[in-house]
C-alpha cells in the first residue's frame, strides 16, 4: 500500500513539474498563443494578420468552470505593454445550466468584454474618410468630407457575442436560423479554447495535437447549442 501511495505521489509531482515546465515554455515563446490558435481551424479562420501582432502580447488563456456546473468563463490575459488596448484581461462568460450533462448544451446567456482600444488602434473597426457631393438644396454641388466607421474582420469580435433574442422578438425562419448559426459558431470557438487549446496549449503550438486528431474528434462536444 505504501508503495502505491509513493507511486501516486510521484505521478502527481511529475505532472506538476510538467505543468510548470509548460508554463515556462509558453512564457518564453513569442506569439505562442497566436501560433497555437493558428493550428485550430475554427479559431484560425477568425484571426487576421493584424490580430497576430496584437496576440503577441497575450500571455495566457485560462478557463474557470463555475463551481455549481452551470457554465464557465474564459480569460485572455494580456501584457500591460500591449499597444492596442488598455484591458489586461478580456473575458467571455457562458451560462450553460446543463454543462455537465451529456445532453445538447442549453445556452442561457453569453457575456463579453468591452475592449478599450487605444487611439487609432482598433482592430474591429476603422474610420474611413469619403468625399461626397451634396445633391440638392442649399450648397448643392459642394463637396464635403464624411468620416464613417466601418467594421473590419477580426478575432476580437469574439468578445462582442451575438445578441440573445428577447421573448417578445418575432423572428422569421431565416432570421432564427442566422441567430442559431451565430451562437453555434460562437460556442464552438469557446469549446475549442476550453476543451482543447487551454489544456493542451503546447501540443497545439507544435502542431502535434492537430496531427493526432481527425475532424470528428475536434467536433466532439461542439455539436451545437440551444438557446434557452
């Protein structure tokens, strides 16, 4: 019996040492998380070249499951030296009452983070200056300059989750399908971090994790969600 205890303690110590080594490895590699994310298709399709420059300042990604098993919160940690925004942590919170059951997950609520972008550093929107000629009325024909805010592709839209329809909202079939698809994809990305990237970050960085999994493995536990 004592031998068994010694063996078990040795295994726990070994795992603890391996985790510490992984943490040190992660901290010492530039663009570690950007590279790991690039090996996971459902995440990589969201990441632009400009995002990669910003993700270089991401120091860690963690997940806290709620103690009562009704959801989880993803935390993306950034260096204070990040020149893009002032937040040092971006969070994404999912309330899923049946998270620990085998049933299809029922999504009760999703909450993101407002990113405090530094001046002219936003990756989610850009200001575009256009010249317009006034068509009628006073000053017709005069040219004026108009500045418009346009949405740009970026991984950081992940922190502005789809809006949950209200009880009184009446959606036609096409609108309902679009909402469902948006939540399904958003939840797939969250589960990619929670179930794969966070526990096996080093293997995703090296590409070994992707090599050892087929599409069915990747999609396991990511089949879709129902909105409550």
